[in-house]
């Protein structure tokens, strides 16, 4: 639960080993910026960004806080699909 907002949140963290590579850090920062700017008719289909930042460490620990969406984890969903071809499922 997000302490300041009092609601559940999902947190994405850049693994510290990947944080040693400036290219990975730039990609993570770019993802934060793009995700925060998403708008338009499909905005309701994209997880909203709540917060982002970094913690002092070596390398810095970057994180992205997003709204929590209850449901099946993507890795579970993909693991449950049989065969080599992925089945398409409609987006809710």
C-alpha cells in the first residue's frame, strides 16, 4: 500500500546490476517519462503512474510506482497458454 495515498500500488524497480549500465538507466527513465505522458482515447487501458524516483545507493535504485490492477499476472497468463503460438485475448 502506498503510504501517502493509502491505496495499493505496484512497484517496478530497475535491478541494481542493470542500473550499472547507463543505457539501461536511460531506458528506465525514458519509460517513466513516456508512461507519465500517455493520454488520449486509450488512457483507460494503460496503468496510471503514481510516483517515481530513486534511492541513494551505488548504483542508484530507480523505481516506478503504478496503480495496482487486480488480476492474473502476465507471466502466469503466458505460462498457462499451451503450444508455441500465443492465443490472442481481448483487452478489457
